[in-house]
C-alpha cells in the first residue's frame, strides 16, 4: 500500500528552521512521504541531511514585491504538478498557493502561523503592504479547518479575530543531552570569559540587539557577547561594534544548522531574548531560542513579554530587564551572572526542559494530522 504524501511549504532556505523540520519529522513518524519546498538563496548553505525530499526553488529576485510574486507563482505550479494527500503551509507568505491548490484538488490544508504576520514591524512601517497582507489573511483564514500556531496568546488572538480555532504547538526541542559536547577550545571560544549568547534567524529591528551591543561598552573584558545567526540588523551591529571599538567583546558567527548551534549555546553562560514591546507580534512572541537556551542548560535574560515572562517565572530559569537602556542591560548581566540566584536558575533549566519538550508538544500536531484523515 502506497504511503500518503504531504507537501510542506516555507519561504526560507530550509537550513535553520527547526519548527518546519520537526513538523516534517512528525509526518515521517506517521508514515507519510514528505516533500519540503523552500527557496535557494545566493548565500544559502548546503542542506543538512534529511530523511525526506526537499526542493529549493531558485528565483530571480530575493526580496521585494517581485520576490513574493514569483515565489508564490512558482510554488503554485510545483504544488499543481505534485501529488499530495495533505498540504502544510507555513506562514501567510505561502498560504495563497496552498489554499488555491487545496480547493482545486480537494485536499486538506494545515496552516501553521509562526507569528502574527501582519503585525511585524516591517509591515508597521509600510501600511500599504500591510493592507495587502491583511486582505489576503481575511480572505482565507476564516475558511480554514486546520490551523496551529506557536503559543496560546497568538492562538487566542487569531480565534477572536477570525472565529477559527487554532491549536498550539510551541517551538520546543526534543529532550536529549547533546552527544559529544564540544569544548570551548574546540569551538575556539575563550575559556576565561562569561559568554552571553544571542542567537536566531531573525535578529531584526526592535529586538534589542542594538542596545545589547552597546551594553558591552559598560562591561569589562571578562565578558563576551556571542551573536550567532542572521537578520536585517546584523550589518548595522557589526558597524556599531567597530564604532564602539568593542571588537574584543563581541563576536559574530553566521547562521548554522541547529545540530551545530547547540554546542555553542551549551558553552555560553546566559542566553538573551530582549524583544521590545513595540508591536503585537513581538508582544506575544515566544521565540525558539527561549527553549533552546533552556534545553542547553543556561539561564535567560529576557524582556517582560507575557509568554516569556510566564515561562521564566513558572520555572525560575532567568531574570528580566526593566528597560532597554544599555547601562541597565550591562548592570543586569553583571549582577545576575555573579549572584547565587544564577546557579539556582541554571539547575532549574533541567526540570523545565524535562517538562517542555517536543516529545509531548508534538501531540497537538499529531491530533491535527489525524483530523485531516477523517475527511
């Protein structure tokens, strides 16, 4: 008997998106053949080895309206000419072609919204673009049967706005110890410094990274800021480091597969997530890195956003900033890293990781997949 097939669509280059990789793995566990579709960028790294098929579409444009137009057009025709029993669209920017094909072929569609897409700061600065995406969302989401998102606050927001139930599947790693953990020496990291890590594929505007970099001018050379990942402010951050003459205190590393990143995270002393409360998307955010820090066994310095604050306070695994003033951030880092409470929080990450892991979290996705089989 031939396996059922799912086609999973996402607009990134498939290298670092842990959530999408986990979703694909769940389908594989349930016996599905999986085809993951994304895009190939000029700077894309080789794909990590996967046990399912991947297509990365090469496009003439890499950003702007032309990129979105051609990506969606190409995606429509790929979906049209590939057989599938279920579709999974990740975020609003892949939803339209998936919705059209699901209607055309009469196959179920699962929509996974990783954020409040229409509330991101990039769209707040361009109301014309925001209206286009809002119209698209309003035309499709109320008619979807299978929806999920990354936390309860966002699920409640969507349900209230569109009267459609959203399941919650948080971005949580599997509960497992890192095998053959690399040492700081092997990673070419200093042995004698307190390492503060900021990681992620969305180091963007209003996420506090600028103030974090500035904070390191108020810390001595026993502290190192490690920034791993990509985002629209990375270039500006590098320029700021040069201006502040902080090259010995701040180290940049390009994005890397999650399996490699875990070694760097586990060798840090503290993880940082200090998004600003400037828009609804950041207000309700619960970034992957919060759970990555937890599972790596390092405490967290965070801004007081509802989902993050609740998680950190529930398990007592970190502390907070009260403002984004660089001097205040530096002071909080200095005080927390030298406090007795730091060791308590570090121990508590083990319990938090044991209770928050992909093995239990994925059940909501499994339930949703089973529901599509009842059609």
